C-alpha cells in the first residue's frame, strides 16, 4: 500500500540562520527531557471542516513550537469508497521539506533519502539552489509496499550537503538525520538610524512551558560597523515589563554573548548582562573589558541594549554573536522562559558557526 502523511511541524527550515531537518518523527517516542514540556492536542476534522481553520491552527502550532503534537485521528473526511476522492483528501497531508534562505548569499543544497524498511521517498534526491531571500517547498511522500505502522518506522535518514556560494567563504556541512548550517550575516555600514531586523522566532526556549508564542515575547537586533568600531543593538518585544532595582530578583534581562575569534572554543566568550534599570555586568576575557562600551534601559514594555567595541578586537574579518531574553510575566515566577536567538553555546544544542557576522569593509 502507499502511505502519505504531513508532519505537523515544518520538516526542514533554514529560517533566519539555520536549517534543521526533522524527518517523520517517531510519534510513539516524543523527544522530551525533564519534567517541563509543552504539547498540543488536535481534534479530528470529520463532521464538516471549516475551510482554512486547520491551516491557521497549524501555523499557530509552528509559532508555539511545542515539544510534541498529538492528533486524535480522522484528519480527512473519509466516508467514501472512491479512491480518487480519498487520494485528493490525503494530498493535503503530504510531508514537505521547506528551505528558507533568509541569508544574504546564494545557498546550494544537495542530498538524498536513505531507503530502509521498504520505505521509498519521492523525490529521492534533493538538488536546489536558492537565491538570497528565496523559499522553496518540496513535497515529500513516503511509500511502502507492505502495511507498516508509523510508530514502528525508525527515523528515515536524509543526507544533505549545504554550501553558501560566496567567494572564499564557502561553508559546507554533511550530517545524517539532522543537518544544521548557519547562514553567515553581513554587518551593515554604521548608521544610527539603521532599522532593526524583523521580530525573531527564538532558536531555542528554556522553560518553554512559560512561553506562549511571539505575542508573549521575542526580540529583534541590528549589527553594524565602521572603520573603528562594531555596534550591536538588541531590543525585546514584550507584553509586560518586569523590572526591579534588586538585580537578584528575577526580571526582564538581555544577555549578550560575544566571540572575537569564532575559531576558538565556545567557552572563550564575553558575557554581557543588561537590565531595564540601566545596570550592566560583564564577564569573560574574549574582549578587553575596558574597551567595551555598554548601555541599556527600557522603552515602554521593552528592554534595549547597545554594545560598542573596537573593530581591531575582531580576529580576522568575522565575529560570533548570541543573545537571550529572560522573560518573566509576573513577579512571582522564579523559573521564567529564556528565549535564545541561537541555542545556548554552553548546551548540547549548540552547533559550530552559529551567529557569525562578517564585517563590512
């Protein structure tokens, strides 16, 4: 028999800075750890589906990024013996590999699926070139010659090779199952009126149970340089600001992480904490502390932070950046969500090369 399904969360994304392919997760074993996790339950669609509602719900689920999704079943209307009608209803739930290149360089992606357990994928080969800003959606179907329950299927393998097409700056990565490659960004020419980036979907959320999507909290940034200095600005977008003079109290905070030399160990970085009341704290020796200038404060419900350091501190022509936003929604929450632009460098989710900026000459 032939089986097609659509994964509820995007199978692959190169959204902003990374591509992570998660093919057909084993629905019997959600990938969770610890005692805090979030999940979504989806009801069935039989009995008269309202057009467009399910699609909107899936987009909302993607924004919330839960740890796993449970469907009670009946995702098609059914109640027919006509195979043409059944196939048409099932077409909506075919899987897709979505590749977004929001970087500033062309991206070449090549790869193939590995056949096993009698599963055959169409297409079996991936070979796509994406211009800067381009998005491609590639429908992917899985077929089997014999009956096979989804929970009995081991993780299918997708081998990908990605390359950013830029003179002297080619970057490749090849991994099975999960492929993550960060699109390097260009630092802009310094302009005090430079607009911020659009609001960013976090690359990871600690204490995700306390985060209710981008309407609850997120951030935006801008990075620029001139001949002498590098400038970094981060600003939160929040529904409520929690600020106290006592820094030991959990409150809204931006934390920046800087590596002047991306080739060094991830542990070799400068950490800069910024609070809404204007207080700052720096640690680490990746940059000369006396040469780093930091300012921060609040604006409405937002916290902002600005960092300036000498360009000569950057080894070569690039540096590495990450930042997080601690986002309590009230004064009694001692375990608030922490939104990360890139996965925490000190966690197992960290991957080499994330958050690299190339200086503008």
